[in-house]
């Protein structure tokens, strides 16, 4: 059999609908979850066993925003599914909430150690489940925003001097500097593209000066 490629991360900022996957042996629970989430704009995909859930996630072109995972399922357990997911995706990339009738402290600890972000006992309270889903999505979004911020900062450091970056940070609307006398030299430097990509901006300017 061929091994499907891993899907690329799904960015919720590009669509107003969050994508969720619910994996549960009880079709009634599936219906309750779908009826609860669909009116709120969630796009729910149901799988009836752990192996089906794993195969769907690995084959889909976009990761679901969040996985609702039952502990007791045929084929492989929810704990095993969660462990396999964590081999591919961390808690930020793919949040997992376990939903199970097993509600002892030992069961909850076992679920958390398997890699789930949160654990909800059945029968679950609808308001509580919605709150936990919303919380995990906010945490995921905040973590991704921080990664994007760090990436942007590194890009700016390659393009702009430190004092310009400081002005952008303190007052984005005012970064203009006045130079009453300016000389411009247009020159074709052999190997400049390679050189400019390997040196910090200030060092490159000092060298050219």
C-alpha cells in the first residue's frame, strides 16, 4: 500500500468555518456533536473507528482544526490514535479533546499522557464542551500568531536597520526620516545578490560605503 503524504496545516484565518473531526463508536453521540456544532459554523466530519480517523487525517489536504476523540473504539483505542497523531503533530498544530465515559483521575491522566489537550467526561454538558472547544482553538490561534510574529521579526531584521525596526515597533505610522542632502550611486556589483543574502543589512551598507 502507498503511504499518503502528511497534510499541510489548516489556517482558520482564511475561512470562517472551523473544521472538526469526531471519532466515536456511538452514532448517537456523533449526532449530538454534529447537531451541536454545525449550527455554530463548524464543519464536522464523523468517523466510526480509530483507524478510519487516522486514515482520514493523513489523507486530507487540510488538517482539521480540532479532533474530538473517544477513548473506547473498535480497531484501535482513542489513546492509541492520539499517540500516533502526536508522532506527527504537536498539541498546537492539532488540538485533541478526548470525550469518554471513563472519568476517573487515572483515566484523565492516561489521556493527557497520551497527548490530548483536554479531557471531557460523558455524558458531557453541551455548554462545557463548546467552551472547551473554543478555548483550545483560541490557544492554538495564539500560538500560531506568536510563530508568525517571530517569523516576521526575523524577516524585518534581514531587510531593515535596527533603528528603523525600533521606530516601526514604537510608532508604525511615522517612520520617515529627513535627509536634506542625498547622493545616489547606481552601480552593478558582481555577485551582489549572493553577498546581500549572506550579510546583515548594516554590514552590507558599511561595506558599500
